[in-house]
C-alpha cells in the first residue's frame, strides 16, 4: 500500500474516532438529561425499548458475529508464524520468548492497575443492581452459565469441544479457542506443499473478517450513541462518571508498565540508559502518538532504530516488522484494563484463575490481531464472554478509545524498539 493510501486510511480512522467520541458525549448528555426530566416514564422507556436499545444491540451483535471466524483465522495463523519464527535461528527463538514475556507482563500489569485503582467499583449499590437487572434480560449465550459456574474443573473439561462446529454455534468460545490452537499447531507441523492452499484460505478469511470489522466500526458513532444513551437514560450520569477513572487507570498503567518493565529490560538486558534511549527514539514515539498506528509508524521506527539508536540493520530488519505484528504491549495492557473495568462495573469478581485465563487468551489471541482500527474489540468481546461479563459496556469503552489508542500505540512502538535493543546486544 502506498504512503498516500496509508495516510488516507489513518485520516479516515481519526475522523471516525472523533465522531465516535462526540457520539459518546452526546449520548451520555442527552441520555442523562432525559433521565433527569422524564426518568421512569413510559415515554422514555418506549424510546429506549423500541429505538435506542435495538439500534445499539444490532451494532453490537454485528461486531460479535465476526468473533468466531476472526479468532479461528488469527489464532491458527499466529501459531503458524510462531512455529516458523522458532525454526529460523536462535535470535528467532529469543525474540519469540521476549514477545510472549512482554505481552504476559503487560496484561498482568493492566489487571494490577485496575485492581489498585478499581475504576469500575465506585458505582452505588442501587446503580449496580439496576445495571445488572437491565442487562440480564439480554441473551448472552453461555455467559450466565460462565458466571454461575466460574472457571471450575467442569469448565476446564469443557474447554475440549466434542464438536468444534457445535461449539462455535453455541457460543462456547473456550472450545473455539482450544480447537483453533490445536488446528494451528497441526497446520504448523504439516508439510507446507500440502497445506499451502489452506494457509492462503485462512489468510483470505482473516482479511475478509478484518474488512468486515472495519465496515462495522464505521457505524460506531451510531452504535455508541445508541448504547450510551440507553445506559444513561436508564441509570443517569452515575455510570458515565466512571469513564474518567477508567481513562486515568489506563494511562497510569501504561506509564507504570514503561517504567517498571521496559526500562529494566533496557538497563539489564540491552545495557542502555532508559531515559536517553527514549529521548533518542522520540521521533518514532511522536509519530506513533500522532498516527495512532504502529503499522503506519513502521518506516520511522526502522529508521530511528538504525540511525538514532545505532542498532544493527540486520537486527532491525528482522525484529521490528515481526514485533509490530506480534508484540503489542500497550494493546495487551489495554485489553486487561477493559476486562477488569467492565467486570467491576457489573459486580463480577475476577479471581486469580480468571485473570490468568484472561491473560493467556489476551497473549495468544493478540499474536494474530490485525492492525486495523477496532480489530481488538471483537477479541475483547471473546474474553468478556468467557469470563461471563456482558459485552454492552464495550460501547462506552469504544467511545473514549481515541484517547487511549494514541497512548497505547506509543507503548506498542516503544516495546518494539526495546525488544530490538535487547536482541541486538
């Protein structure tokens, strides 16, 4: 794709994100005003029941319908790439280990930050009861079962599906993920000539699903407005007030991750002074913040690594493109914060096993996440589904995602350069 084409896509994405943010503000303000003036009246209930709630649910279901094929393609291809990377060289194996470690630490850092600041735990008891009551009427497939059963031994047994097609049809997402992992592992071990057509078909499926996600995300302003208006009209501004703390949690968690994980990696494994390293890399970091895309920043990242950071060109050319695709520290941390925030808002406790399961899913599924706007949200819905957390809150999160997207892209790009510096040594 040409640089002009990439710039046009980024501009369209930024415009759509801005409209989505305005839709969030408009939906929250109008919904809260309607609750204040006409709260608990039949007229407002009719508007919510027959107009805004159906529109929001249709948009959300359109996003959810991409989950199964997107997960199957991304996980299978991600494992195929991992297997190929591990066979390349010792550098490839070290790169793979660093990527997996950094992604896991990022997700755990997100859960830790949400556990300390508790952005979704400050709702009043009345608001939480109303929130749960309002959304318990929606059909979430196996979410009620997951919430009741928890991640028990029975749930672990059910991870292995008897029929993967039935698991997909019934919304058994753990079964879908498990089958996708085994399918990808078998695909990686099979002779390449016999599976070349199947690999191309999976790549085509992944491309089509990411294109479909992009189509659905273009309607995000309408969907977010409808979802947020419905929540605000039912609950007032109480639930909206938590978004500020959610944003603060996400930004603080990203900053702490850079200071406590990326800086020590630079000092201990790369032998570099962290502050000086980041200052030398400021052109790539500022480009990441301005574009909100690590893919669009890739040419700048490569040039900065070679020229400003003095890393060997052979290492940069091998490591950076792979890291941009597979190592998304900021996104993994963001996913964990979203899961914890929505679980807290709905009053659903997440134990150690649940957080570790979510971390594993975030790491594995994130390896194949496409670099298009909104691609992480269907996969987030999958994690929420497995943990029994209603996905409606995604509308609120998407509404303010423009702010966090810029910040997490900076952490994604800095993570790519940290990994390259570690391997260059």
